[in-house]
C-alpha cells in the first residue's frame, strides 16, 4: 500500500549560523535552554536525543511542541509557505 503524509502546518525558522541565537530563542522559548552552540553547528534536544543542526538547516517545531532540525533540500521538498490567517 502507499500512504500520503497528512497535511500539517508547522512553525519553522532557518538557522543562518553564528553565535547570536536571539531569533531562535524567541522562536523556541523555554526549549532553547536544551540547546548547545558549537563552532559550526548547534545541538538540539529532540525526542530522539541530541541532534546537530548545521548553518542553513531549518529548525522545526513539531505538532507536540518538540523541536528538530531539517536539511534545506528536505524542507523544500516537504513544506511550502502557508498564508497566515489574521484573527
């Protein structure tokens, strides 16, 4: 059998590298404090343990509030921008 991934809207931010993680901290909130900065990557505490994100990777907030990195080519093939509905 074949299966299609259910359409899910996610929040994501692209890490552009460097030690200034202000934008990511605002995005991740309290979860930020589980992260560690390295010279050319950041380690993110995920449901599967610590995973490194490199410059250019997307940081995705999952449907249960978890965070994980995604390579740019996979992100582009899997996600597309969604027009936000103003309330």
